[in-house]
C-alpha cells in the first residue's frame, strides 16, 4: 500500500512540475505580447507616420 501511494505521489509530482513549467511559459508569452503591444502603441502615438512608411515600403517591395 505504501509503495502504491509513493508511486502515485511521484506521478502527480511530475505532472505538477510540467503544469508549472507550461504556466510559467504562458506568463512569459503574455508578458512579451503586452510589452510589444505597448511599444507599438507608443510608436503609433509618438511617430504617427512611421508605421505608415514602413507598411508602404513593404507593399512596394511585395508588388511584382
């Protein structure tokens, strides 16, 4: 009985660590998306013509 409980606790412990790792990665992804979004919003507000110029440059290069 004790060995069975020990085996189950080890099994659930490894699942817990995997969930924690995935959760930590998701928080980093969410944080990165928020930082990049804030940077884009700041760029749009401070330099209104910058993104338009960049997109126009991309459009010009993509036309065949």
